[in-house]
C-alpha cells in the first residue's frame, strides 16, 4: 500500500489512514489505530455524511488514473479524544470550521508538514498539489488550530 500515513499518537499506539493498493481504497476509509500495549487494531469509521479525513485530498479518482485529476475535498476534520468513544479507545472525529475570506481550493497529491508551537497551537503547512482542473498549484497555505 502506498500513500498511507502513519503517525505516532500520544501513548503507545500508531495511527494509519488511507493509501493506494493498485485500486482506490474504501470511499469512506477508516482510521486504523494499533495499540502497542494490547497488540490490537481498532478502527474509527467515518460517518456516511462525512466529507473528508483530516484535510483536503482526493474524493473521486480520475478515469485517467495518476495521469489526471479527480475531484478533491476542501474541508478539515480533527481526530480528538472523547471519553464516550470507548470502542475506539477514545478517538472521535470533529469537523473544523475554517475561518477566512481566502481559503485554499480543494486539492490532492500535496506535501504537508505540521508542528505544535510553544503555546500549544497546532500549525499545518500545505504546499502545491493538484487541483480538480488538473493544474498544479504552487501555493503555500498555513492552517492554525488553536
């Protein structure tokens, strides 16, 4: 599988989402969480009405495969700890409303980086990517989550 993302979460676990395995994966993918201490996998399923996992990314694949653009999401979701979500070890999805007049167009196939500043605010930087028009972007966007 390629294109998937692994991240270490707080505590002894790993989280994985998405990817490509010679075919498009599930339309509404799960976030898979591996608990190292219990040696078990758990999945956080998106609600059927959810429109994105984390931020942006491909919604519908192009009939041209990697030679063309599909359509892309342009929203943001946060994975948070919720004591009520027992089956998923406390993980739950929360949609974020992004404020501002000038927001990035939906896109996929872009590099990004994130960090937490000294005040505890999260920052995500997204650079370039492929737009639904099949044009490459050279924009740099920063999302701050307080």
